[in-house]
C-alpha cells in the first residue's frame, strides 16, 4: 500500500461539538459535507463518518427519525459510511440515556441502521476512542481506495452480483481542499426499498 500524504480531516460546518483529534497528527478544516460530520480532504464525496453522543443517537433514532433517515439515505450512497458513537453499547441496554424510549425500540432502530441501510454503527466507549477510531476508518478507506481504480462499494456489489454491477460509481477524488469547502444544497434521499 502507498503511504498517505499528510491527512486533513474535514469537519462539517453544522457539527456543534467537533472532535479535535488532538495528538493524532492531523489537521482539521471546517467545510460543508453533503452527509455525515467528518471526512478526509479529497474523499468527501465518497466517504463520511456520522458522530453521535449517546443521547443524540437515541434522540435522532426515535424522535427525529425522518430527518435521520434522509441523512442515512445520503450516507448509503457513498462508498463507505459509518456511525461512530461516543459511548458503549451497554449504556443502551441499561437505559442510560435521556428520554423515555424503550431499550427494545433503540436497539431495533440501531439494527435497522446496520441491516436495512447497511451502515455500521460502532460503539467506542468514549469521545477520545470514537475520534481515534473514526480517524482509523477514514485513513484506512483513503489508503485502500488510493490503491484501487474501482470504488469499493461498486467492487463489493459486483462481487456479490456479477450480472448487475453497482450503480454507485463514486468517481475519483474531489478537488483538493481549501480553507472553505462548499458543496451543493442538501437533498432528501430515498429510504431503503423505495
């Protein structure tokens, strides 16, 4: 594998409490992302990470479901996307979150994200661990995709159904990042099976 050039993390402008990535050897820049909260410069159209605190995860899964489904629809179109949670999964099962949602409802909604949307949800235990793990996911994606000419999601879809190659091409790298990264307006996506 080729070594990566210095990494620059894009933090979405709507992110209210961003990770700092202190001591991790990366620079950050604020910019608009079509989906998710974090990406790497040059890969923002192909890969994104959605950050969630425990209470925010429960709130968006249960109370803001339509809005979150629109976000998941956009993430599902990317070559790689994940939800990274700043808590452990035991906190869900013990009901250690704000609100009155049942544990079964929350666990079912998390299962839907993983299975119906095919977007993994990683419970990292803490804010620091979540940011470090998200950085690992992003740099691994960049390293792996820089060694391939076929986008990863398309490659997986082609391998599972050679008769129907993947629809999501993802294209090449996006233009180099500048201090301000602008993207088009946010569009509502379709839910699974639509």
